[in-house]
């Protein structure tokens, strides 16, 4: 591993989902069993993007390119309590080669800054088949948290803005806070998030040029009045249904996974759970749960993953429902699986939310990626691979689970498949309060780790 530092760069955070399927034939990776770090990437399987001006830097999402390169997006954050506008958040993109180095042909030495004059944060990224890169982000007022706009930016493969998209490469809307991004087979762009009124959730669809798709919902947006709902994930990669997922929170101790299914035209699908809406509690002993990731399966079923709180600790929670919204009892016995990681410090409140942050369907299995650990002390990137019946796949990692201890502590925010049976996870590395290797107190740095799958 080596830290790589750009000449200049700033960036963002949120927990979001990335799904990228590829099956190109790459050479086998030595020195790594399934679930092990791929040492062909940066020497030991992981690398970090060194913070600029010692500002905290975190990756929020990651996507793979057809040639095996990796694009990660995120932000740098202003130091706590520092109102100086010179330290405002700026969204960033970074592209890494298959070997783990910054790609010098991309942007400024491998990175691109998104500075729209406010606190700009990138929350999601997708790479289109033609190599152009879509980035979803938010701009907020410098002096407080008020949302100014959700933006979608499209970049050419060299890191320059695509002038054929939106206004000079960027499309903006102030109607809602976009938190998740997906691209349909038609090239249309789907964004999910929360209404700025605080009482609704929104799914919006855009044409490939960045303009609102007037054939979807009302003027390109579907809006659902649900003050208790929030949406953190969306999947439109199979065209129909368009599925978004997140949380229903009635009060602190009643949090459930929330799922909605939409038709091609942006209407609730009545064939799904009778009204197009579904909430899921991850078992009788789970006090709270929510979904950070969703994927529509080839069977038409839907899998969601996130956090399951049990006994004061947070664990991976995964659920699978059929096309009609009913829990699929062939998965885990009742359609729900809660996975506890064996460390006594696993779970609890963490610097990054513990639990599964992302979910990927691969070769009939599901791979959940996220974080486990106790606040400030033992944060680790975590993975779990599930067989079709919901049992852990013991061919992956240690009995189906992986915990990666990066020097300092680490959090996994997103994952994506790569060619050649590889898997990339992006997040950030941070200093632990009880760290012994000298990393304690260091500013967060963007993290990318690559595994065999």
C-alpha cells in the first residue's frame, strides 16, 4: 500500500450503492483466495488518497471501468468548527489503474475537483458503457446545512466535463436531495432521495442529455408523501421495475427497511405488495433496521441490505422478496438474514455507520460490503457472501465473512465488481483512539481496497 496525493483535490460523503457487472477475461490473481486482498493492486490490495491540506477525505462511492480501472468519488470536509470558506467541502473524483496508481491521463494527475461555489459533495458514481462518467452530488450553503441543489455531472474519459450534458456538463435541481444513482438500459438516469420539504421522498428520471424525462411521473419526478421515509438506494439497471430503498422511521426504536417499486412511467406498481410499497423488519429480535443498498435480481426478485440492530450492536442485514413483494422463504428460511461478525467489538455505533453499505449480485450469490467495529476503536471493512438460500458461502473469506484491518481504522461505503473476478470497496481510513501504529489523530484519507471474489 502507498498513499497517493494529488496536486489539489477536495471531496464528499454518504452511504450509497453501486452495482457494476462485468465478465471480461483477466489473468488470474496470485496470492489471494476468494475474499482475500488482491496483491496486484498497490502491492497489498489497498491504497489511500492522501488528504489535501490535512483535511478529512472520504470516498462515498466507487465504480469499475471495462478495462479494470477504478473510479471513486467523495469529498474533503472542513475541520470541525472552522467556518473559513477556504475550507469548504468540494466533491472529487479519482481514477486508479488496475495496479493501484492514480491514472495520470485523468484530470489533474488522476483527480478532478468539483467546485460549484458551495459545500459540494459527491455521493454516487456510475460509468457508462461508452466510458463517460456520471457523478451525483449535493451543494449546500457554506454557513449551514441548507441544500442549494442536487447536481449530476458527466465527465469524458479524460476527466473533462461533457459539454453535451446539462449546462456545460452539469444538470442541477433544487427540488430534492439526491442520494442514490442508477442508469437504465436505455441510458436514462434515475436518482432517488428526499424532498426538500422534509415530508416526501422523490425518484427522478433524466434523459441521457441530462434534461428531465417528461414521460416519467410528473415533469420527470415521482413524489411520495411519507415524512417517515428516506431513500438511500435505487436500481433501474433492469429497466422495470425501478426499485428504491431506504428507511421508514416512526421513532428511534422503530426503524424498518423501506422499499418502493415503480413502473416505466413512474407510477407505483400495484403488483408489488398491492400498493407498490413494502417495509421489512429484520426479525422479531431486531430493534431497528434500514436499507442502504438494493438490487433487482434476474429472477425479478429484489434484495436489500443494510443495518440490523440487535442487543445494542449493529450487524449486516439482508432481505429478499419476490416480484410481488412477499418475503422469499427460500432465502434464510423466512426471507431475512442477520449476520453477526465474530469480533467482540463488532457492531455498536461506529465512526461510519456499521452494517452493510452495499450489495452486489454476482454468479447467483449476493455480496454485502460495509463496516463493523466499535466507535473510534476497531473499525474494519467487512464483506459477507451469501449463497442463493441465504447461507454464508464458506468458500469466501473465513466461513463466508471477511474483516480487513487497515492500519488505523477503516470504513467501507460502497463496492463494485471488476473484471477478472475482482471486487473493489471504497470508503475511508481514519485514526483510532487506541491506535498503536502512529496513525491516531491523522486526517481521514480516501480508501480503495480490491479483493478476489
